[in-house]
C-alpha cells in the first residue's frame, strides 16, 4: 500500500510539473486570440491512470496556472474577462480545468472493461469538450460583451461565427487531434508500471 501511494504521489508530481512546463510553452503559441491547451494531455493521463481525484487535482493545477497567465496579461481575452468579472473568471478557469480531469476519468472507468481503446478515445475527446465547452458557455452568458468585441476585432462578424470557426473550428480541433494522437501512446507506455500497483478506481 505504501509503495502504491508513493508511486501515485511521484507520478502526480511529475504530471504537475509537465502541466506547468507545457502551459508555459503554450503561452508563446497562438491560434487566433487563443493559446492551445497542451496541458490537457498530462491531465487526461493522470485521470486515466489514477482516477477522478488525481484528474481533478491536475485540472485544478492547470486552472491556477491559467489564472496566473490571466493576471500577468498573457491571455488578452481572459484578461478582459477578469476586468469585467474577476470572480466568474477565476471560477470558470478552475471549473473547466477540473471538469477536464474528472469527466474523462469517470467515462474511462465506465467503459474500460468493455473496450480499453474506445474508453481511452472517449476520455481523450471528453477533456477538450469540457474545457472548451465550459469556456464557450461562459462567453455566451456572463461574458457576451467580451465575445462580441473579439469577434469584431478578428473579423468574424458575430459571436456565433467566432465560437464555431474561431474557437471550435480552430483551437478545439487542434486540442482534440493532439489528445487523440498522444494520449493513447503515452498511456500505453506508462500503464504497465501502474498495473502492478493497481489503478485507483
């Protein structure tokens, strides 16, 4: 039991460090007004290997790093959201990150006994859906003026086109493709060592 807990703590710490590095690297990459969320990959990996608690923790770490980026001004849209409603901005950063860790873990747990590959694929899709979906929902409700401003600045004309083409058609599809390719590979590499210590579901 002690060896198992130590392995979980060490792996979670390593995944946390990877999230910090990837999110820092991503801050220099732009797809339109957004930075791609490269750190969804370690979040999903932690969720699949160790369950919703670890997935939720890693998602919260991601959310905190995003908040730091917002406060430092590296995320123009989110910075404007923070100026408009700081409580909701902090809340959505944390909620979308935590959902991106918890939901894939729960879906993987429900499906893995039927088909592990399908379960992994579904979980890999669920993370960017939660991350982008929660953000888009916040934009069209609480932060609609911000969405309208950026839709005009980037030449989309209206918010619906901005969401469908700018966010979903660009940023979301990039994250989805990256997760779909890399998560199964990384999981296959890491899983043999974790199986000996049992999964935490």
